[in-house]
C-alpha cells in the first residue's frame, strides 16, 4: 500500500507475498500427506485437489502478474491474458475433480 498507488496500479507486491506464503503452506501440506497413510487415498481427498488447483494457478500466475505490471510495454498482453484464462480453467477443473471424486461424508 505504501509503495504503489492502488488507484492506478495493480497491487503486485502484496499479491506476490501472499502467493509465496500460500505456495509455502501448500508444499508443507503435501509433505505432511507424504509422511502419513493418506497417500493411499489421495484421489478422494478434496483438500488435495484444491491444493493442486491453487498451486498450479499461483505458480503460473506469479510471472503473469509481474509481466502485466512491470513489463507491459515489452510483451503482447493478449497472450498473457490467454495464459491467465487457461490457468483459471485448469484450477477450476481441479476443483471439479475434487468435488466429484471426493468423499461425500467426510467433515473437515
């Protein structure tokens, strides 16, 4: 908030900090799953599919956010927006798979 004018620029620095923290927590979650017996039932774990969707989206969207904010004169923004749309579709597809294959009676 103090480094960028939020009325005229996309807030990239807070987004990057939040994305890196979220990716770190997802990696910790994956390492926790690998150390337990939940690896055998990973297909029916809704939290796994949500984590995969967010991880794929954030890993691809961090460079897109930097390019959109700082290097917008050097690249064609149409391609960047197409990649961002594809990442959103992949994330939502992972969510859908999680809701379809996930256990219906499990409480989180």
